[in-house]
């Protein structure tokens, strides 16, 4: 009753100014746990949002979220919390905008509570690289730098449990770099692709940023627009948890027996330092947070996601190895801490590949680098990656499926790289037993 009393005056006030408000992007599932879900929404005017949701098998047991106002300073976006979610249930939900239901029913499935009950479930994760949406008036003459948007339909058809965006999710233009309005408009355009909407509303989406989401080339911790870049990114990609001891967009989450650690390769970047200070990309604080989080993790697999390749040894500013000392310290930390189950996912390239780093005193490390989803693909002729796996170079638009399967004692990670049409380009299988420190 108290919620209703608070809701009515808010609704009446907004109805006077937003009678014609419309939903322009989303809903997008921003995070999904066993007992809570968060859904992101964007409207074209200040609006009041509620979500009605229920067990799909019991539609009469309806729940309503607390009303949330869209944030006019953040492109009229809102993040709504569904706090009546319980494990292992298929939910149906609809969006109410200023008192009117404006979407057809969409569905999501909360993770099952398998802990100490059953073996971990089999599931798959979709992973994508650079996303580029063409906008008339902002493109170079006689060039088409984006396309293939049906790739999102192909991803939907594979029915992944969640999706990871490995950087360059908006592809800022020079016209966008100097104002928050420019940043927000670019993200709005990138999010508005019609083929993307069904995928947004059905599974949770997680992202990190790359150079094209941050601003001018090679910009980092000393960028004057760092705060603008971060607030704009978070308006469209809310994090599952804020790491209180860190600046930037690093975060982590878990699904089944996999922990995901999302790194920030922009906020701490200083790749043009003075001679007395070597380059850095991750920063000491972020590496220490990662170390502690990995040690505490009991997951079978530990996926580390970054907007730049982590294991690629080529001397390029787009690789973590450019900060040579920091790169060596990170790898040494992983060896010393004897972390099992490591697997790396990275973006930031115009091509895809699988890098395998052979360790004499530990197990082999893998880094799956994703090329573009919808941006134009390129090649890897300019980079000499000695650790590139034969047959893994991908010079067309693509996405990856990472499948986790098998019994608790024999879990496997299978990589399947897929074309725009959803056809398999190449695959690899990695057993969890092969990702164990040498005894």
C-alpha cells in the first residue's frame, strides 16, 4: 500500500510531461542471479518505469518492481531490480511505461541452485568483439565500416545462457570525443539495432570497454574526458557489482561453476610515460584485486576478460605485453599463486585468434581473442604472435560460443567460433583437468 501511495503522485507528475514517451532500447537483462535480476531500459523522455513479472507456469502470482524514474542526465536510462526472483524458474515479464504496458511478454530463466545438490549444469556463453553501427552524416566518404547485423539473430538461435561483450561496443567517432552528449548519442545508436533487441531481453549481458569506447586513440588515465567516458559507459552497461577499492569499470560475477573477472584496460593506462616510469595498462591495484579474487574463487573455470589481448606477445600498444614489466608481473603472479582453471577472453582486434602460452613449470594458458561482431574485419599480418594456434585466425565477422559441459569430475570447455550466419568456423576442446598447476 505504501508503494502505491508513493507511486501515484510520481506517475501523475510524469504523465503531464511524458504522455508520448516511448521505449527506444531494451529491455536488456543487465544481471541475473538465483534470487535477483536487474533489467536496463531506455526511453526517449523522462518516464516512470515498472516491471511486472511472474513464474511463467503461474502467471497469477504477479510481482511488481518499485517504480524507477529514467535518468535524464544519462540518456533517459534506468536500471530496475526484480527482487522476488527464486532459483530455477522460468519468468515472464513486461514493461510498464508511465502506467501503460508497452512490451509483449519476454522471458528469462533464473540459474538453478545446484550447490551441494546436483552436478554443475551444462551451459554456453556467447562472446562478441567490436560493434559498429552506421550513422549517416558521421561516416567517412565512400566507406561502409559496419554491417552484418543479422549476427545477433544467429547468436539468439544458439540459446546461450549469457553474453559477454569484449570491448569496443560503441565505436565512438571524433565528433563524440569532447562531450557527454556525444558519448551518450553514440551508445544510443549502437544499442538501437533492431536485430539486437530480442537478444537483449532474453539473456544477461556483460561488457568491458576498449579503446573505441573510451575516446581518442591511446588515451588512458590522464584523459580529460575520463569521467565522461566512464559515466557514459555505465549508463549503458551497468556492472553486476562495483569493486569499491578500484576506479574504472572492473567487475566480477559467477554463473554455475564459472567465475568471470572483467578487467579495465583504459582507466589505469599510461603507455607514454617518462623514462623513469615504465608503461602500465592494468595498474598495481587492479592486479592485486585480481590476485585476491582468483585465490578466493572455488570455481572450476576462472575466465578473465579484457578489452585488449593478455597473452599476445607482439609489441603493440593494443596488447597487454606493451607494458612489458606489468605483463611479466601478472604472469608471474598467476604462476606463484598456483591458480587452476584459468582461461582468457580478449577484444580490441580487427581479427580473431587463439593464443596458447606454453609454460615449462605450469599448465598452458589460452587467450581467445575476438574480432569484430559488426565492425569491418582485418588481418593479423602486422603482428607476429608466436603463440597463435594454427587454424584459429579469423578474418571475417564472427562470434564465439564457449560451452561448459561434463560431469563434476570431468568438466570441459569447448570453444566454437561462428560465422555471421551461425556456421562453425573452427573449434577446440580444453579439459578442466589440463588447467591444473604442476604438483
